C-alpha cells in the first residue's frame, strides 16, 4: 500500500484517511499494510475498496509473522476452507 524510509505517525496525510495501517520492515524500508484476515475473499474485497486511493495496492500474505508467497497463502486458504 505505502512505503517509506521512516515510520509515519498515525493519521499521517500519506495514509489518505485510512485508519489502522500497520507497518512492517523489509529491505531497510518501512512498508504499510491495510487490513488483515485469514479469509482471502475478504482481503480481495478490501483491496478493491482502496484502489481509488492506492491504485498500486496489492495483496501480501504472512504466516507466523513472516511474509510468504501469496500464491502459497491462497492455496493454504483454499485447503483450510475445505476442512
């Protein structure tokens, strides 16, 4: 959603009015996410809702606090949904 060299304060204008953006660090940059769910469909809908403000927004996946391949995350979601 958003990348910065430094942490931004809550309510920073770069968040374009979105509340609840969460930071994580990767490759020396602070990256921000918006929304979290174990349900891929919910996240897909949420991404569509913010595309007008963040056209480059994309879905990422985390497992046990570590970023993982999003396609693997989708496969696991589908497997767990069928249980």
